[in-house]
C-alpha cells in the first residue's frame, strides 16, 4: 500500500505555498492468538469409534471405486458394439450406393 504525500507545493511567481494535509491512521488492533484444535496436535490418539468410522469410509470408497470401474467397463463395451454396428451399416450403405444388389450378408443355418 502506498502513502500519499503529506503536503502539496503550489508554485507561483512570488514564492511557494505549502498546504499540509493531516494524516489519519487507523489504530492497530491485536488479535488473540488462535490455537490449533486438538485433532491437529501431535499427541492426539484416535479412539475406537473413529477407527470404525474410518473403516466404514474405506469400505464405501472401495464400493464407489468398483462401481465407477463397472460403469467404465460397460461404456467401453457398449462403445465397441456401437462402432461395430456403425461399421457394418456403413459397408452395406457403400455397397448399395455402388449399385450392387447382393449387399446384405446371408445367414444360412447349418444343415
């Protein structure tokens, strides 16, 4: 932060006039020191109730990770199936545009 000049000089032919400006300063207040909570202290030891809460949280996190992996696998499988279907339809469409009549593959059951 910068301070403004405490006075301004006005020049004239006969001499210089100095106009003083009063400075105002806000009183500095001291804030009380904030102590860290006991959970952050080095001598803190977790009790048995928090260990079961941590185990529940870990279990929930594993379930969420497995669910996310399942969703990704389903998306990859659906995407690959969709690409195969689009590719097959593209081949049939290109065949028809070329003027061929036997473009569809025939499914002949084994005898």
